[in-house]
C-alpha cells in the first residue's frame, strides 16, 4: 500500500456492502458488485454522494492514513475504493491528483 501524499477529493460516493450470506439473494440487484477478499464483502457503488462540506475532512483522513486506498478493488473506472479503518466503511472516491 502506497501512502498518499497529496489528494484533492472532487466527488465521494457511498458504497453498498453486501455480506456473503446475503449475496445469493441479492446478486441480481447488484450485477456490477465486486468482492473484497480481505473483508469478505461484496461492494457496489451507491447512488448517494458525500455532502461537499465533508470532502475536506475526507481529504485529511486520506492524507493521515485513517482512510486507506484499497488498490485491488475498482468500483468503477473513475473511482478508487477507500476504506475507513475507524468506522469500517467503504468509500468510492474520485481524486483529481495523487502523488
């Protein structure tokens, strides 16, 4: 995992998490879902967006390492998957610049 040293979050979206036990019953509703092997969850990009007032806080959480980039998970072509280790939530992030 490479540390992010600069980030400007343009858009952040919520991610729907689906437990392995629920997956057989809902897989037709989430055809684009991807699987997180580490946490054993299926993930789907949610239609809800973060409020613009929360984006600065999210940038700081990414820079201080509280929210980590899951490099092996791609939710959509333009979105990186991040995981908040404190709240145990997934976040889909569109970042304009990364170093």
